[in-house]
C-alpha cells in the first residue's frame, strides 16, 4: 500500500499535569526531515521523540509542535518570594524618599519582577511519558490520513498504467502497416527518380530503414516497466524512490518512441504517453 508524504494531525488531552497538544504537519521531501517545537522542559528528550517519529515515518518534512499548559493548583500557584518582596519594598521606599514625584509602584508591576513569583518545577519524566504516548496517537492519526491519500494515488497510477498499456498495444498493432507504408513510400520515391536500382541493394536499404523504425524493444521495455510499477505498488515498504526511477525509465522509452516515429499516429501516441507519464510523476513525487 502506498502512503502519501503529506498529512496533518492534531491530538490533545487533559491530564493531571495539564493540557497537552501535539500538532503534526508533513509535506513531501527527498528524505525524512523532522523538526520539533517543544518546551524547554522536554528539550533533553528531543532525540527520543525524533526516533519515535522515525520509527513510524520514512520520508517527508515533518513539523512537530507540542503545546503544554500547566494544570492550575491553588495550593502551589502564585507562591511569592517574600524575602525578595521585602528587599524591593525597602529599595522602593528609598527611591520614593529621594524622588517624591515618582509616585507609588503598582503591585502588579512588582509581581513581574524576576523571581518574585515562584513556580514549582515540573517533573520532566511524567511529562515526557504523557507527551510520548500522545505523540504516538498523533502519528497514528497522521498515518491514517497519509494512507488514505496513498490509496487515491495508487488508484490513479493503476489507471494511468492501464492507459499506457492501451497505447503500447495500439502502437504494436499498427507497426506492421507503418513499416509497409514506409517501404512503399521509399519504393515510390525510387520509381519517380526513373533510375535502375539493384533489387538486392534496394532490399538491404529498406531493411535498414525498417530496423531504424522498429520499436518492438521500446514497447517491450514499456510493458516491463509497467509490470514493475504494478509489482511495486503491492509492496509494504516505502517505494517512492523506486517509483520515481521507473517514471524516468518510462519517459526514456517514450522519447525513443517519438524519435523513431514514422507517422503522425505514432507521434501522437508518444506525446500521449509523455502526458500520462508526467501525470504519474507528479503524483509519485508525493509518495513516501
């Protein structure tokens, strides 16, 4: 099953520690590039979180943002450093005595002074355990979205492969009459020159022309690449890079078919092939 590299997930839950929220955003990328935006309390655990993402995803640029709002505990919140408050009060009195016009200090401004309000430090281990568990949930949700998009891409690729098969079959069916028409055209040109041509030499030249126009090998390789694409679609591992390579191979055969074309129908078939291959290539760029 294919998986798209694009996806989004947002998971949030309430716990005894507070409100935890993960937001994951993923877009296509040549390899796996994981970026974290997390609170300082979890910074020491970033490598473990990065490995957790790497265990689930193989390619894509993934932005992982963690939001944490502490639970309010009336018995613990807004603890004041009264010793520092007393010291600041004395200094403010000294300033007021020296500058009577300075006015009084707003107590709210005093609370903003560094160190006045004291908060109990969060125990990092329980926070990491809960954050890691919620990250797993978010990764699973995003994997579901990526799988759903992958199914759509796979259906599209299957449809285009059928179209490529149909075009290749049409060209193969028409090639004998194309070669016959080319031989007849060359004979007609020689006849119009009104010269005596060596029949044996003429047959050799016509055989060489037919050989240059023969596209059986290109059509065989097209069939082979299409079969390989179908086989690749059935694999469980990440196959984006392999599919991208197969798109290049398909395009090469389509270009060769166009260069060997001897009539307008074959040229049109080659152009139609390139359009189909480009449509597939655009989708494959988004496959994990």
